[in-house]
């Protein structure tokens, strides 16, 4: 930011979401530094994780779950993928290849899974959720290459998985949304699987972290400018913010957004990623592509997962479901 630029007051949160955010404050670190990340991982490791049978029970038998392993990038370990098949489905079903969030530094292939299965269930779609390696232990390109390897495996094994390869969408939230956008770029550039669409929920796209919304919402909400610095620095190290950053790490760096699958992009108006996400949708249109953009008024980062019963959260989920129905068919 130059000295002539003005940082305007923050966008107000939706009143219902603001009340939920207040309740969440005690569960989040005051500053998302790399030390806080390591502490969150340590605490997470002490908590019991539900096994697949317990998740299936929670889903009331609508899905069966199976842990599988895709061949990893050349010279790297296999990539765990969680295959979720709709129970009793006859014939090939639509598929959602899901990339979890967590700022590039947190989460696994169960993070955000229940919300994704709730969305997929309306179409009786299968879900394949990928467990990519995390930064800073595994910086770029490890996370995106893991995600691409998992997508290749999903497409190549579509018949066994009961998935229609012509109705395969990639989806991701936050960091997962950024990785999903990057995988769509890789699939285009490498002649990889032909995706029916890309669903990018509040995607993390731009390592420069200098948009008006990043400055305007600093210190507020769930994933602020400090947290964003932490995540991008973990992924990119000293390259962050320089011209050396690849578009497969930060899709906002891509100079060509033509030839991509139809995109659904949504974001809150009161969050760090607002302006980079709006710009990405605009650049898809400018390149002659298809994109549906929603900017939810007063939404903070990940509001629909953290305050699922709020009216705005219900509207956001309905919009995603409607787009999926159009892209994948009833």
C-alpha cells in the first residue's frame, strides 16, 4: 500500500453472524501465527478422531466411506483419499472431488467433509476428499501436486468408483478453494481430466495479501491479514509476494484464465478474500469464461460452516446447491 492510499472503515458483519462470531472468539487464537498453528495441531492430535463407521452412522447410512490411496507425485508418498459413495446408487453418479481448507497449514480429508456430503447428498453425488501434505513441512508444490494426483486417480478410476467422469466437479473451501482453482489450471495446462465445474468457496488465491479488503478487515473476523501472511509464508517462504510465485501456488497470479471449467465463486463482503475473489471471477469473464459470483453481505470467512443456522448461511448453501444442479444435472 502506498502512503496515498486510504484504508476505509471495515465492512460491518451481518448482525446474526456477528453474534455467532462473538461466541467463536474464545475458540480461536488472538493472532494466527505459525506458533499458534503448531499449538492448534498439538491440541488436535490429543482429541479422539471418529472412525469411518462413526461418520457413516452420523450420516444415517446415506453414504459409505472408504480410505483409499492414490499414487503420489513422482518420487513422493501415496496420497490418501476418502471415497464417499451414496448408498444404493444405481449406475454412475456425479462426483465432487473435494479439497479441504485450513490455510495451507491445518486440516485433513475429514475437514469440511460433513458439509460437503450434505451438499452432495441433494444430487446423490459421490465425494472424493483428498488429504494433501501441509505447509510449512511440505511447501509448494507439494500440496497442489498431491491434489492433482488425487484428481488423476479419481478420473482414472471413475468406473470402479461408480462416478460419471463427464460429471466431475472440483470443490474447495478457503485454502482448499485456492488449491482447487490451481488444480483446474493444472488440468487445463497438462491436458488432464476434463472438469464439469469448479466450486470455489471463499478461495485463498493471492499471496500478495494487499487488496483493499485485506487491509480493511485486518484484525477482524476469522482469517485476517496476519493469518494470511502466516499461511502464504508457510507455503512459499521467501518467495511470497515476489514475481517468482507460480500461478499453481497462487491462482491470482495466472495471466490466462481462458479455457477453464465453469466456476462458482462465493465470498463474504466482510472478509480478507473479498476483493481477490471478485477480481478472479471478473478475469474469468474477461477471458470469455463462465463464472457465477456471490458476495454475501456481512459474511465473515467461512461463516456458513461456523454459523450454519444463520439465514445468510442457508442462502449460501442453497446457491451452491442450485449451481451444482445446473452443472451436474438432477
